[in-house]
């Protein structure tokens, strides 16, 4: 049986896609919709049937579903946008994985997925107070320095550590924008980029949008393997390696100091850049020194962000780079969006400079530890068939290996029907996955009771799959 909420979700997504594509355009195939959103064929069929009943799409057996012509308003000619399908050519940007990560769960569904703090942990009141102080600052509505406020750049430079200075930092609109700028600036379209496997789907999407070919480098429990990284550089000729050395998403691995030095040596020998996505620095009380702080050759392009630790809407991040690479990054930011809105920068500066910043970090670190342990215990009680890859020192997620006989997509869909959402493992791999995996998040549930209920539902879904 198919959950009505799943059908409604897919129908809403396809409705938006139909509006965007315009009359005459072909919707993605049923197989593609199933892959993007991890739903069953029945769910896709019923969602398309719903849109057909609304007169929004027309199904052509053997050809697919197409956006229906717009209804003609008396006295007006219909707007025909079908020419755009030819003019646009092949689709370059695949927003499916990112949209899935950002989608809001339906009511009564327990989210075991998501990448931001629970609303109850967000420092909304303190951020509002910081914003109120910020808008009273002189020249807050004036044009900021194009590379960001000097004080904010200095703060991010100190967070990166080592001999990084404010001159090395560029303020950008969030970590995702930083990755987009980095991929565009550091590698030419059509060239390879090395990534950990598994890795953050948003990075894969940004690399693909920049025209790059992602090549997987295996990891173990301590992070990327330097020996295989060296081999990948030699085989592919790549000049960029993307990694998350602290609380890697999705596995939770943190690269030890010795291995960090080895990664830098390997990249240096290959004449390559390392994009260090330091997204989780504030999600652990014991984050090791950044790769940027250990870099003496301009090898590392470091990305630091306040979004994960504060609020999805506080899209303030910094890219640290040196030399010609820094110039290209600044040019990319300038051409795309000029600069980050000054009131937002001033608000971030007010918050991190206040006592609220330290108190907030302490609160979040304690909550992360409590929720992580509760999630681990609930999995042992309700889903003993899954294997936790490792228990991380912080972060928001656990990476789970499923029994080999479990169909990953079917489990995700069954869990959805039972009222809980998890992230399918396939979306984290740039190439073939080694087996069924899922990522579960402890931070999205409203409280520990709801978190335990979500895991209980996941356990029921798993039992239904292995019977």
C-alpha cells in the first residue's frame, strides 16, 4: 500500500516542475522520479495520474508524461513556451538530492533526516537581539567591502587558525555558495575532481553544475586513505580534492592529525588544491586543527560557515584562500552576486562577538552528545540488524549499514509509510555504492521521545523488509 502523503509530495514536486518547464515539455521518466525521490512505482504512477486528472499533464504510452497545453482564456492566445525545451538543451543542474535534503516533512512524520539544528535549539531570540544591534551600526545599509567586513573576515581567519589573516578570507552567502565558487574557480569544465566516497550530495551537485567529473576516493573509519588519494591523483590527473576532514558527512569520520599531514603532502606532490569543507567545526567541542592551519603552500581552500550552528537563514560563510586562487574566488563572488548583504554580516559579527555565542556552543554540544547517545541506544533496541559505522565525536548524523538482503530504496519508502524519514545512502556516492546504507539524523526530531518513536518506526520498516 502506498502512503497518501508520499503521493501528495511527489505530485507537488511534479506540479512545480510542470509549471517551470512549460507546455509541451516532457517530465522526467518514472524511473528517474523514483531514483531522485526514493519512492515506489505505484507512488509515481498515482502522482502522475493525479496531475493528469487536474489537466496539468498528458500521458502518452511509450513516450512518457508531458506538460499539458495551458487552457485558453477567452480573447487571449495561449502562451506557448515549448520552444524553451529545445533552446535549453540538456539539463545541467540536478537539484534532486539537495531538494530532498531540504524538503520539509509532512505533519505526523518523524524526521530522521535534515542538516540543521532543531528549531528549539536555534538561538532565535539572541539572533534577533544581535540583528537589532546590527541595524543601529553606522553605515549598516551602505555598500560593504566587496570581500566582506574586515572584522568578520578576521574572525573567520582566527577560526581557521595558523597564520591565516583577514586578507585571506572572502565572505560569501553560505557554505553551498562557497563550494560552488570553489569548484568553478579551481577547475576547468570537463576535468576530474576527487571526492571522498561517500560524500556530501550538495558537493556532488555543485561539482556537476560546474561541469566537473567526480572521481571517488575510498575512506575508512579515520577518513580518506592517503595512499589511495595519491593513486587517484596519479591515475586521473585531477588538480582538486574535495573533503570534509572533520565530522565527515555522512560517515562522521574525523581525520587524525597524522593523516591530515599526509593528505597535504599528497596534494602538494600532485600540484593540486584541497577544498576543505569545515562545515562542522562548531558541532563538536573537540574539533582538531583545520587543514588550512597546517598549510604553508596555498594548497588548501578552506570553507567555514555559521549556518549549521546558528540558523538555515543566516547564510554567512567564508572562503580562505591565497594567491591566484584567492583572486579567482573573489572574481567569482563579484560577478555572481557582488557581495553579501551588509546587515546580515553585521548581525553575524554582533552574535559571535557576544557572550551568547559561547553559551550557545555549550548548549548545542551538550544536546548533540545527549541525542547521539539516545539515537545509538534506540537503534540497538529497535533496529539491531543495522550496523553503526562509528559513533562520532559530534555532528548531527549516524551512518548505518543495512543487512545485505535489504533493498535500500524499498526500506526508505516503507519507513516513509510507517511515518519516519531517513536519507537513502545511494545519494552520497559518486559511483556505485558498496551495499545498502542510510543516514539517520538525531537533531531534527522535536525531542528525545519523538526521536525514539522515529527509530521504533524505522525498526518496524526494517522488520517488514527482512521477513
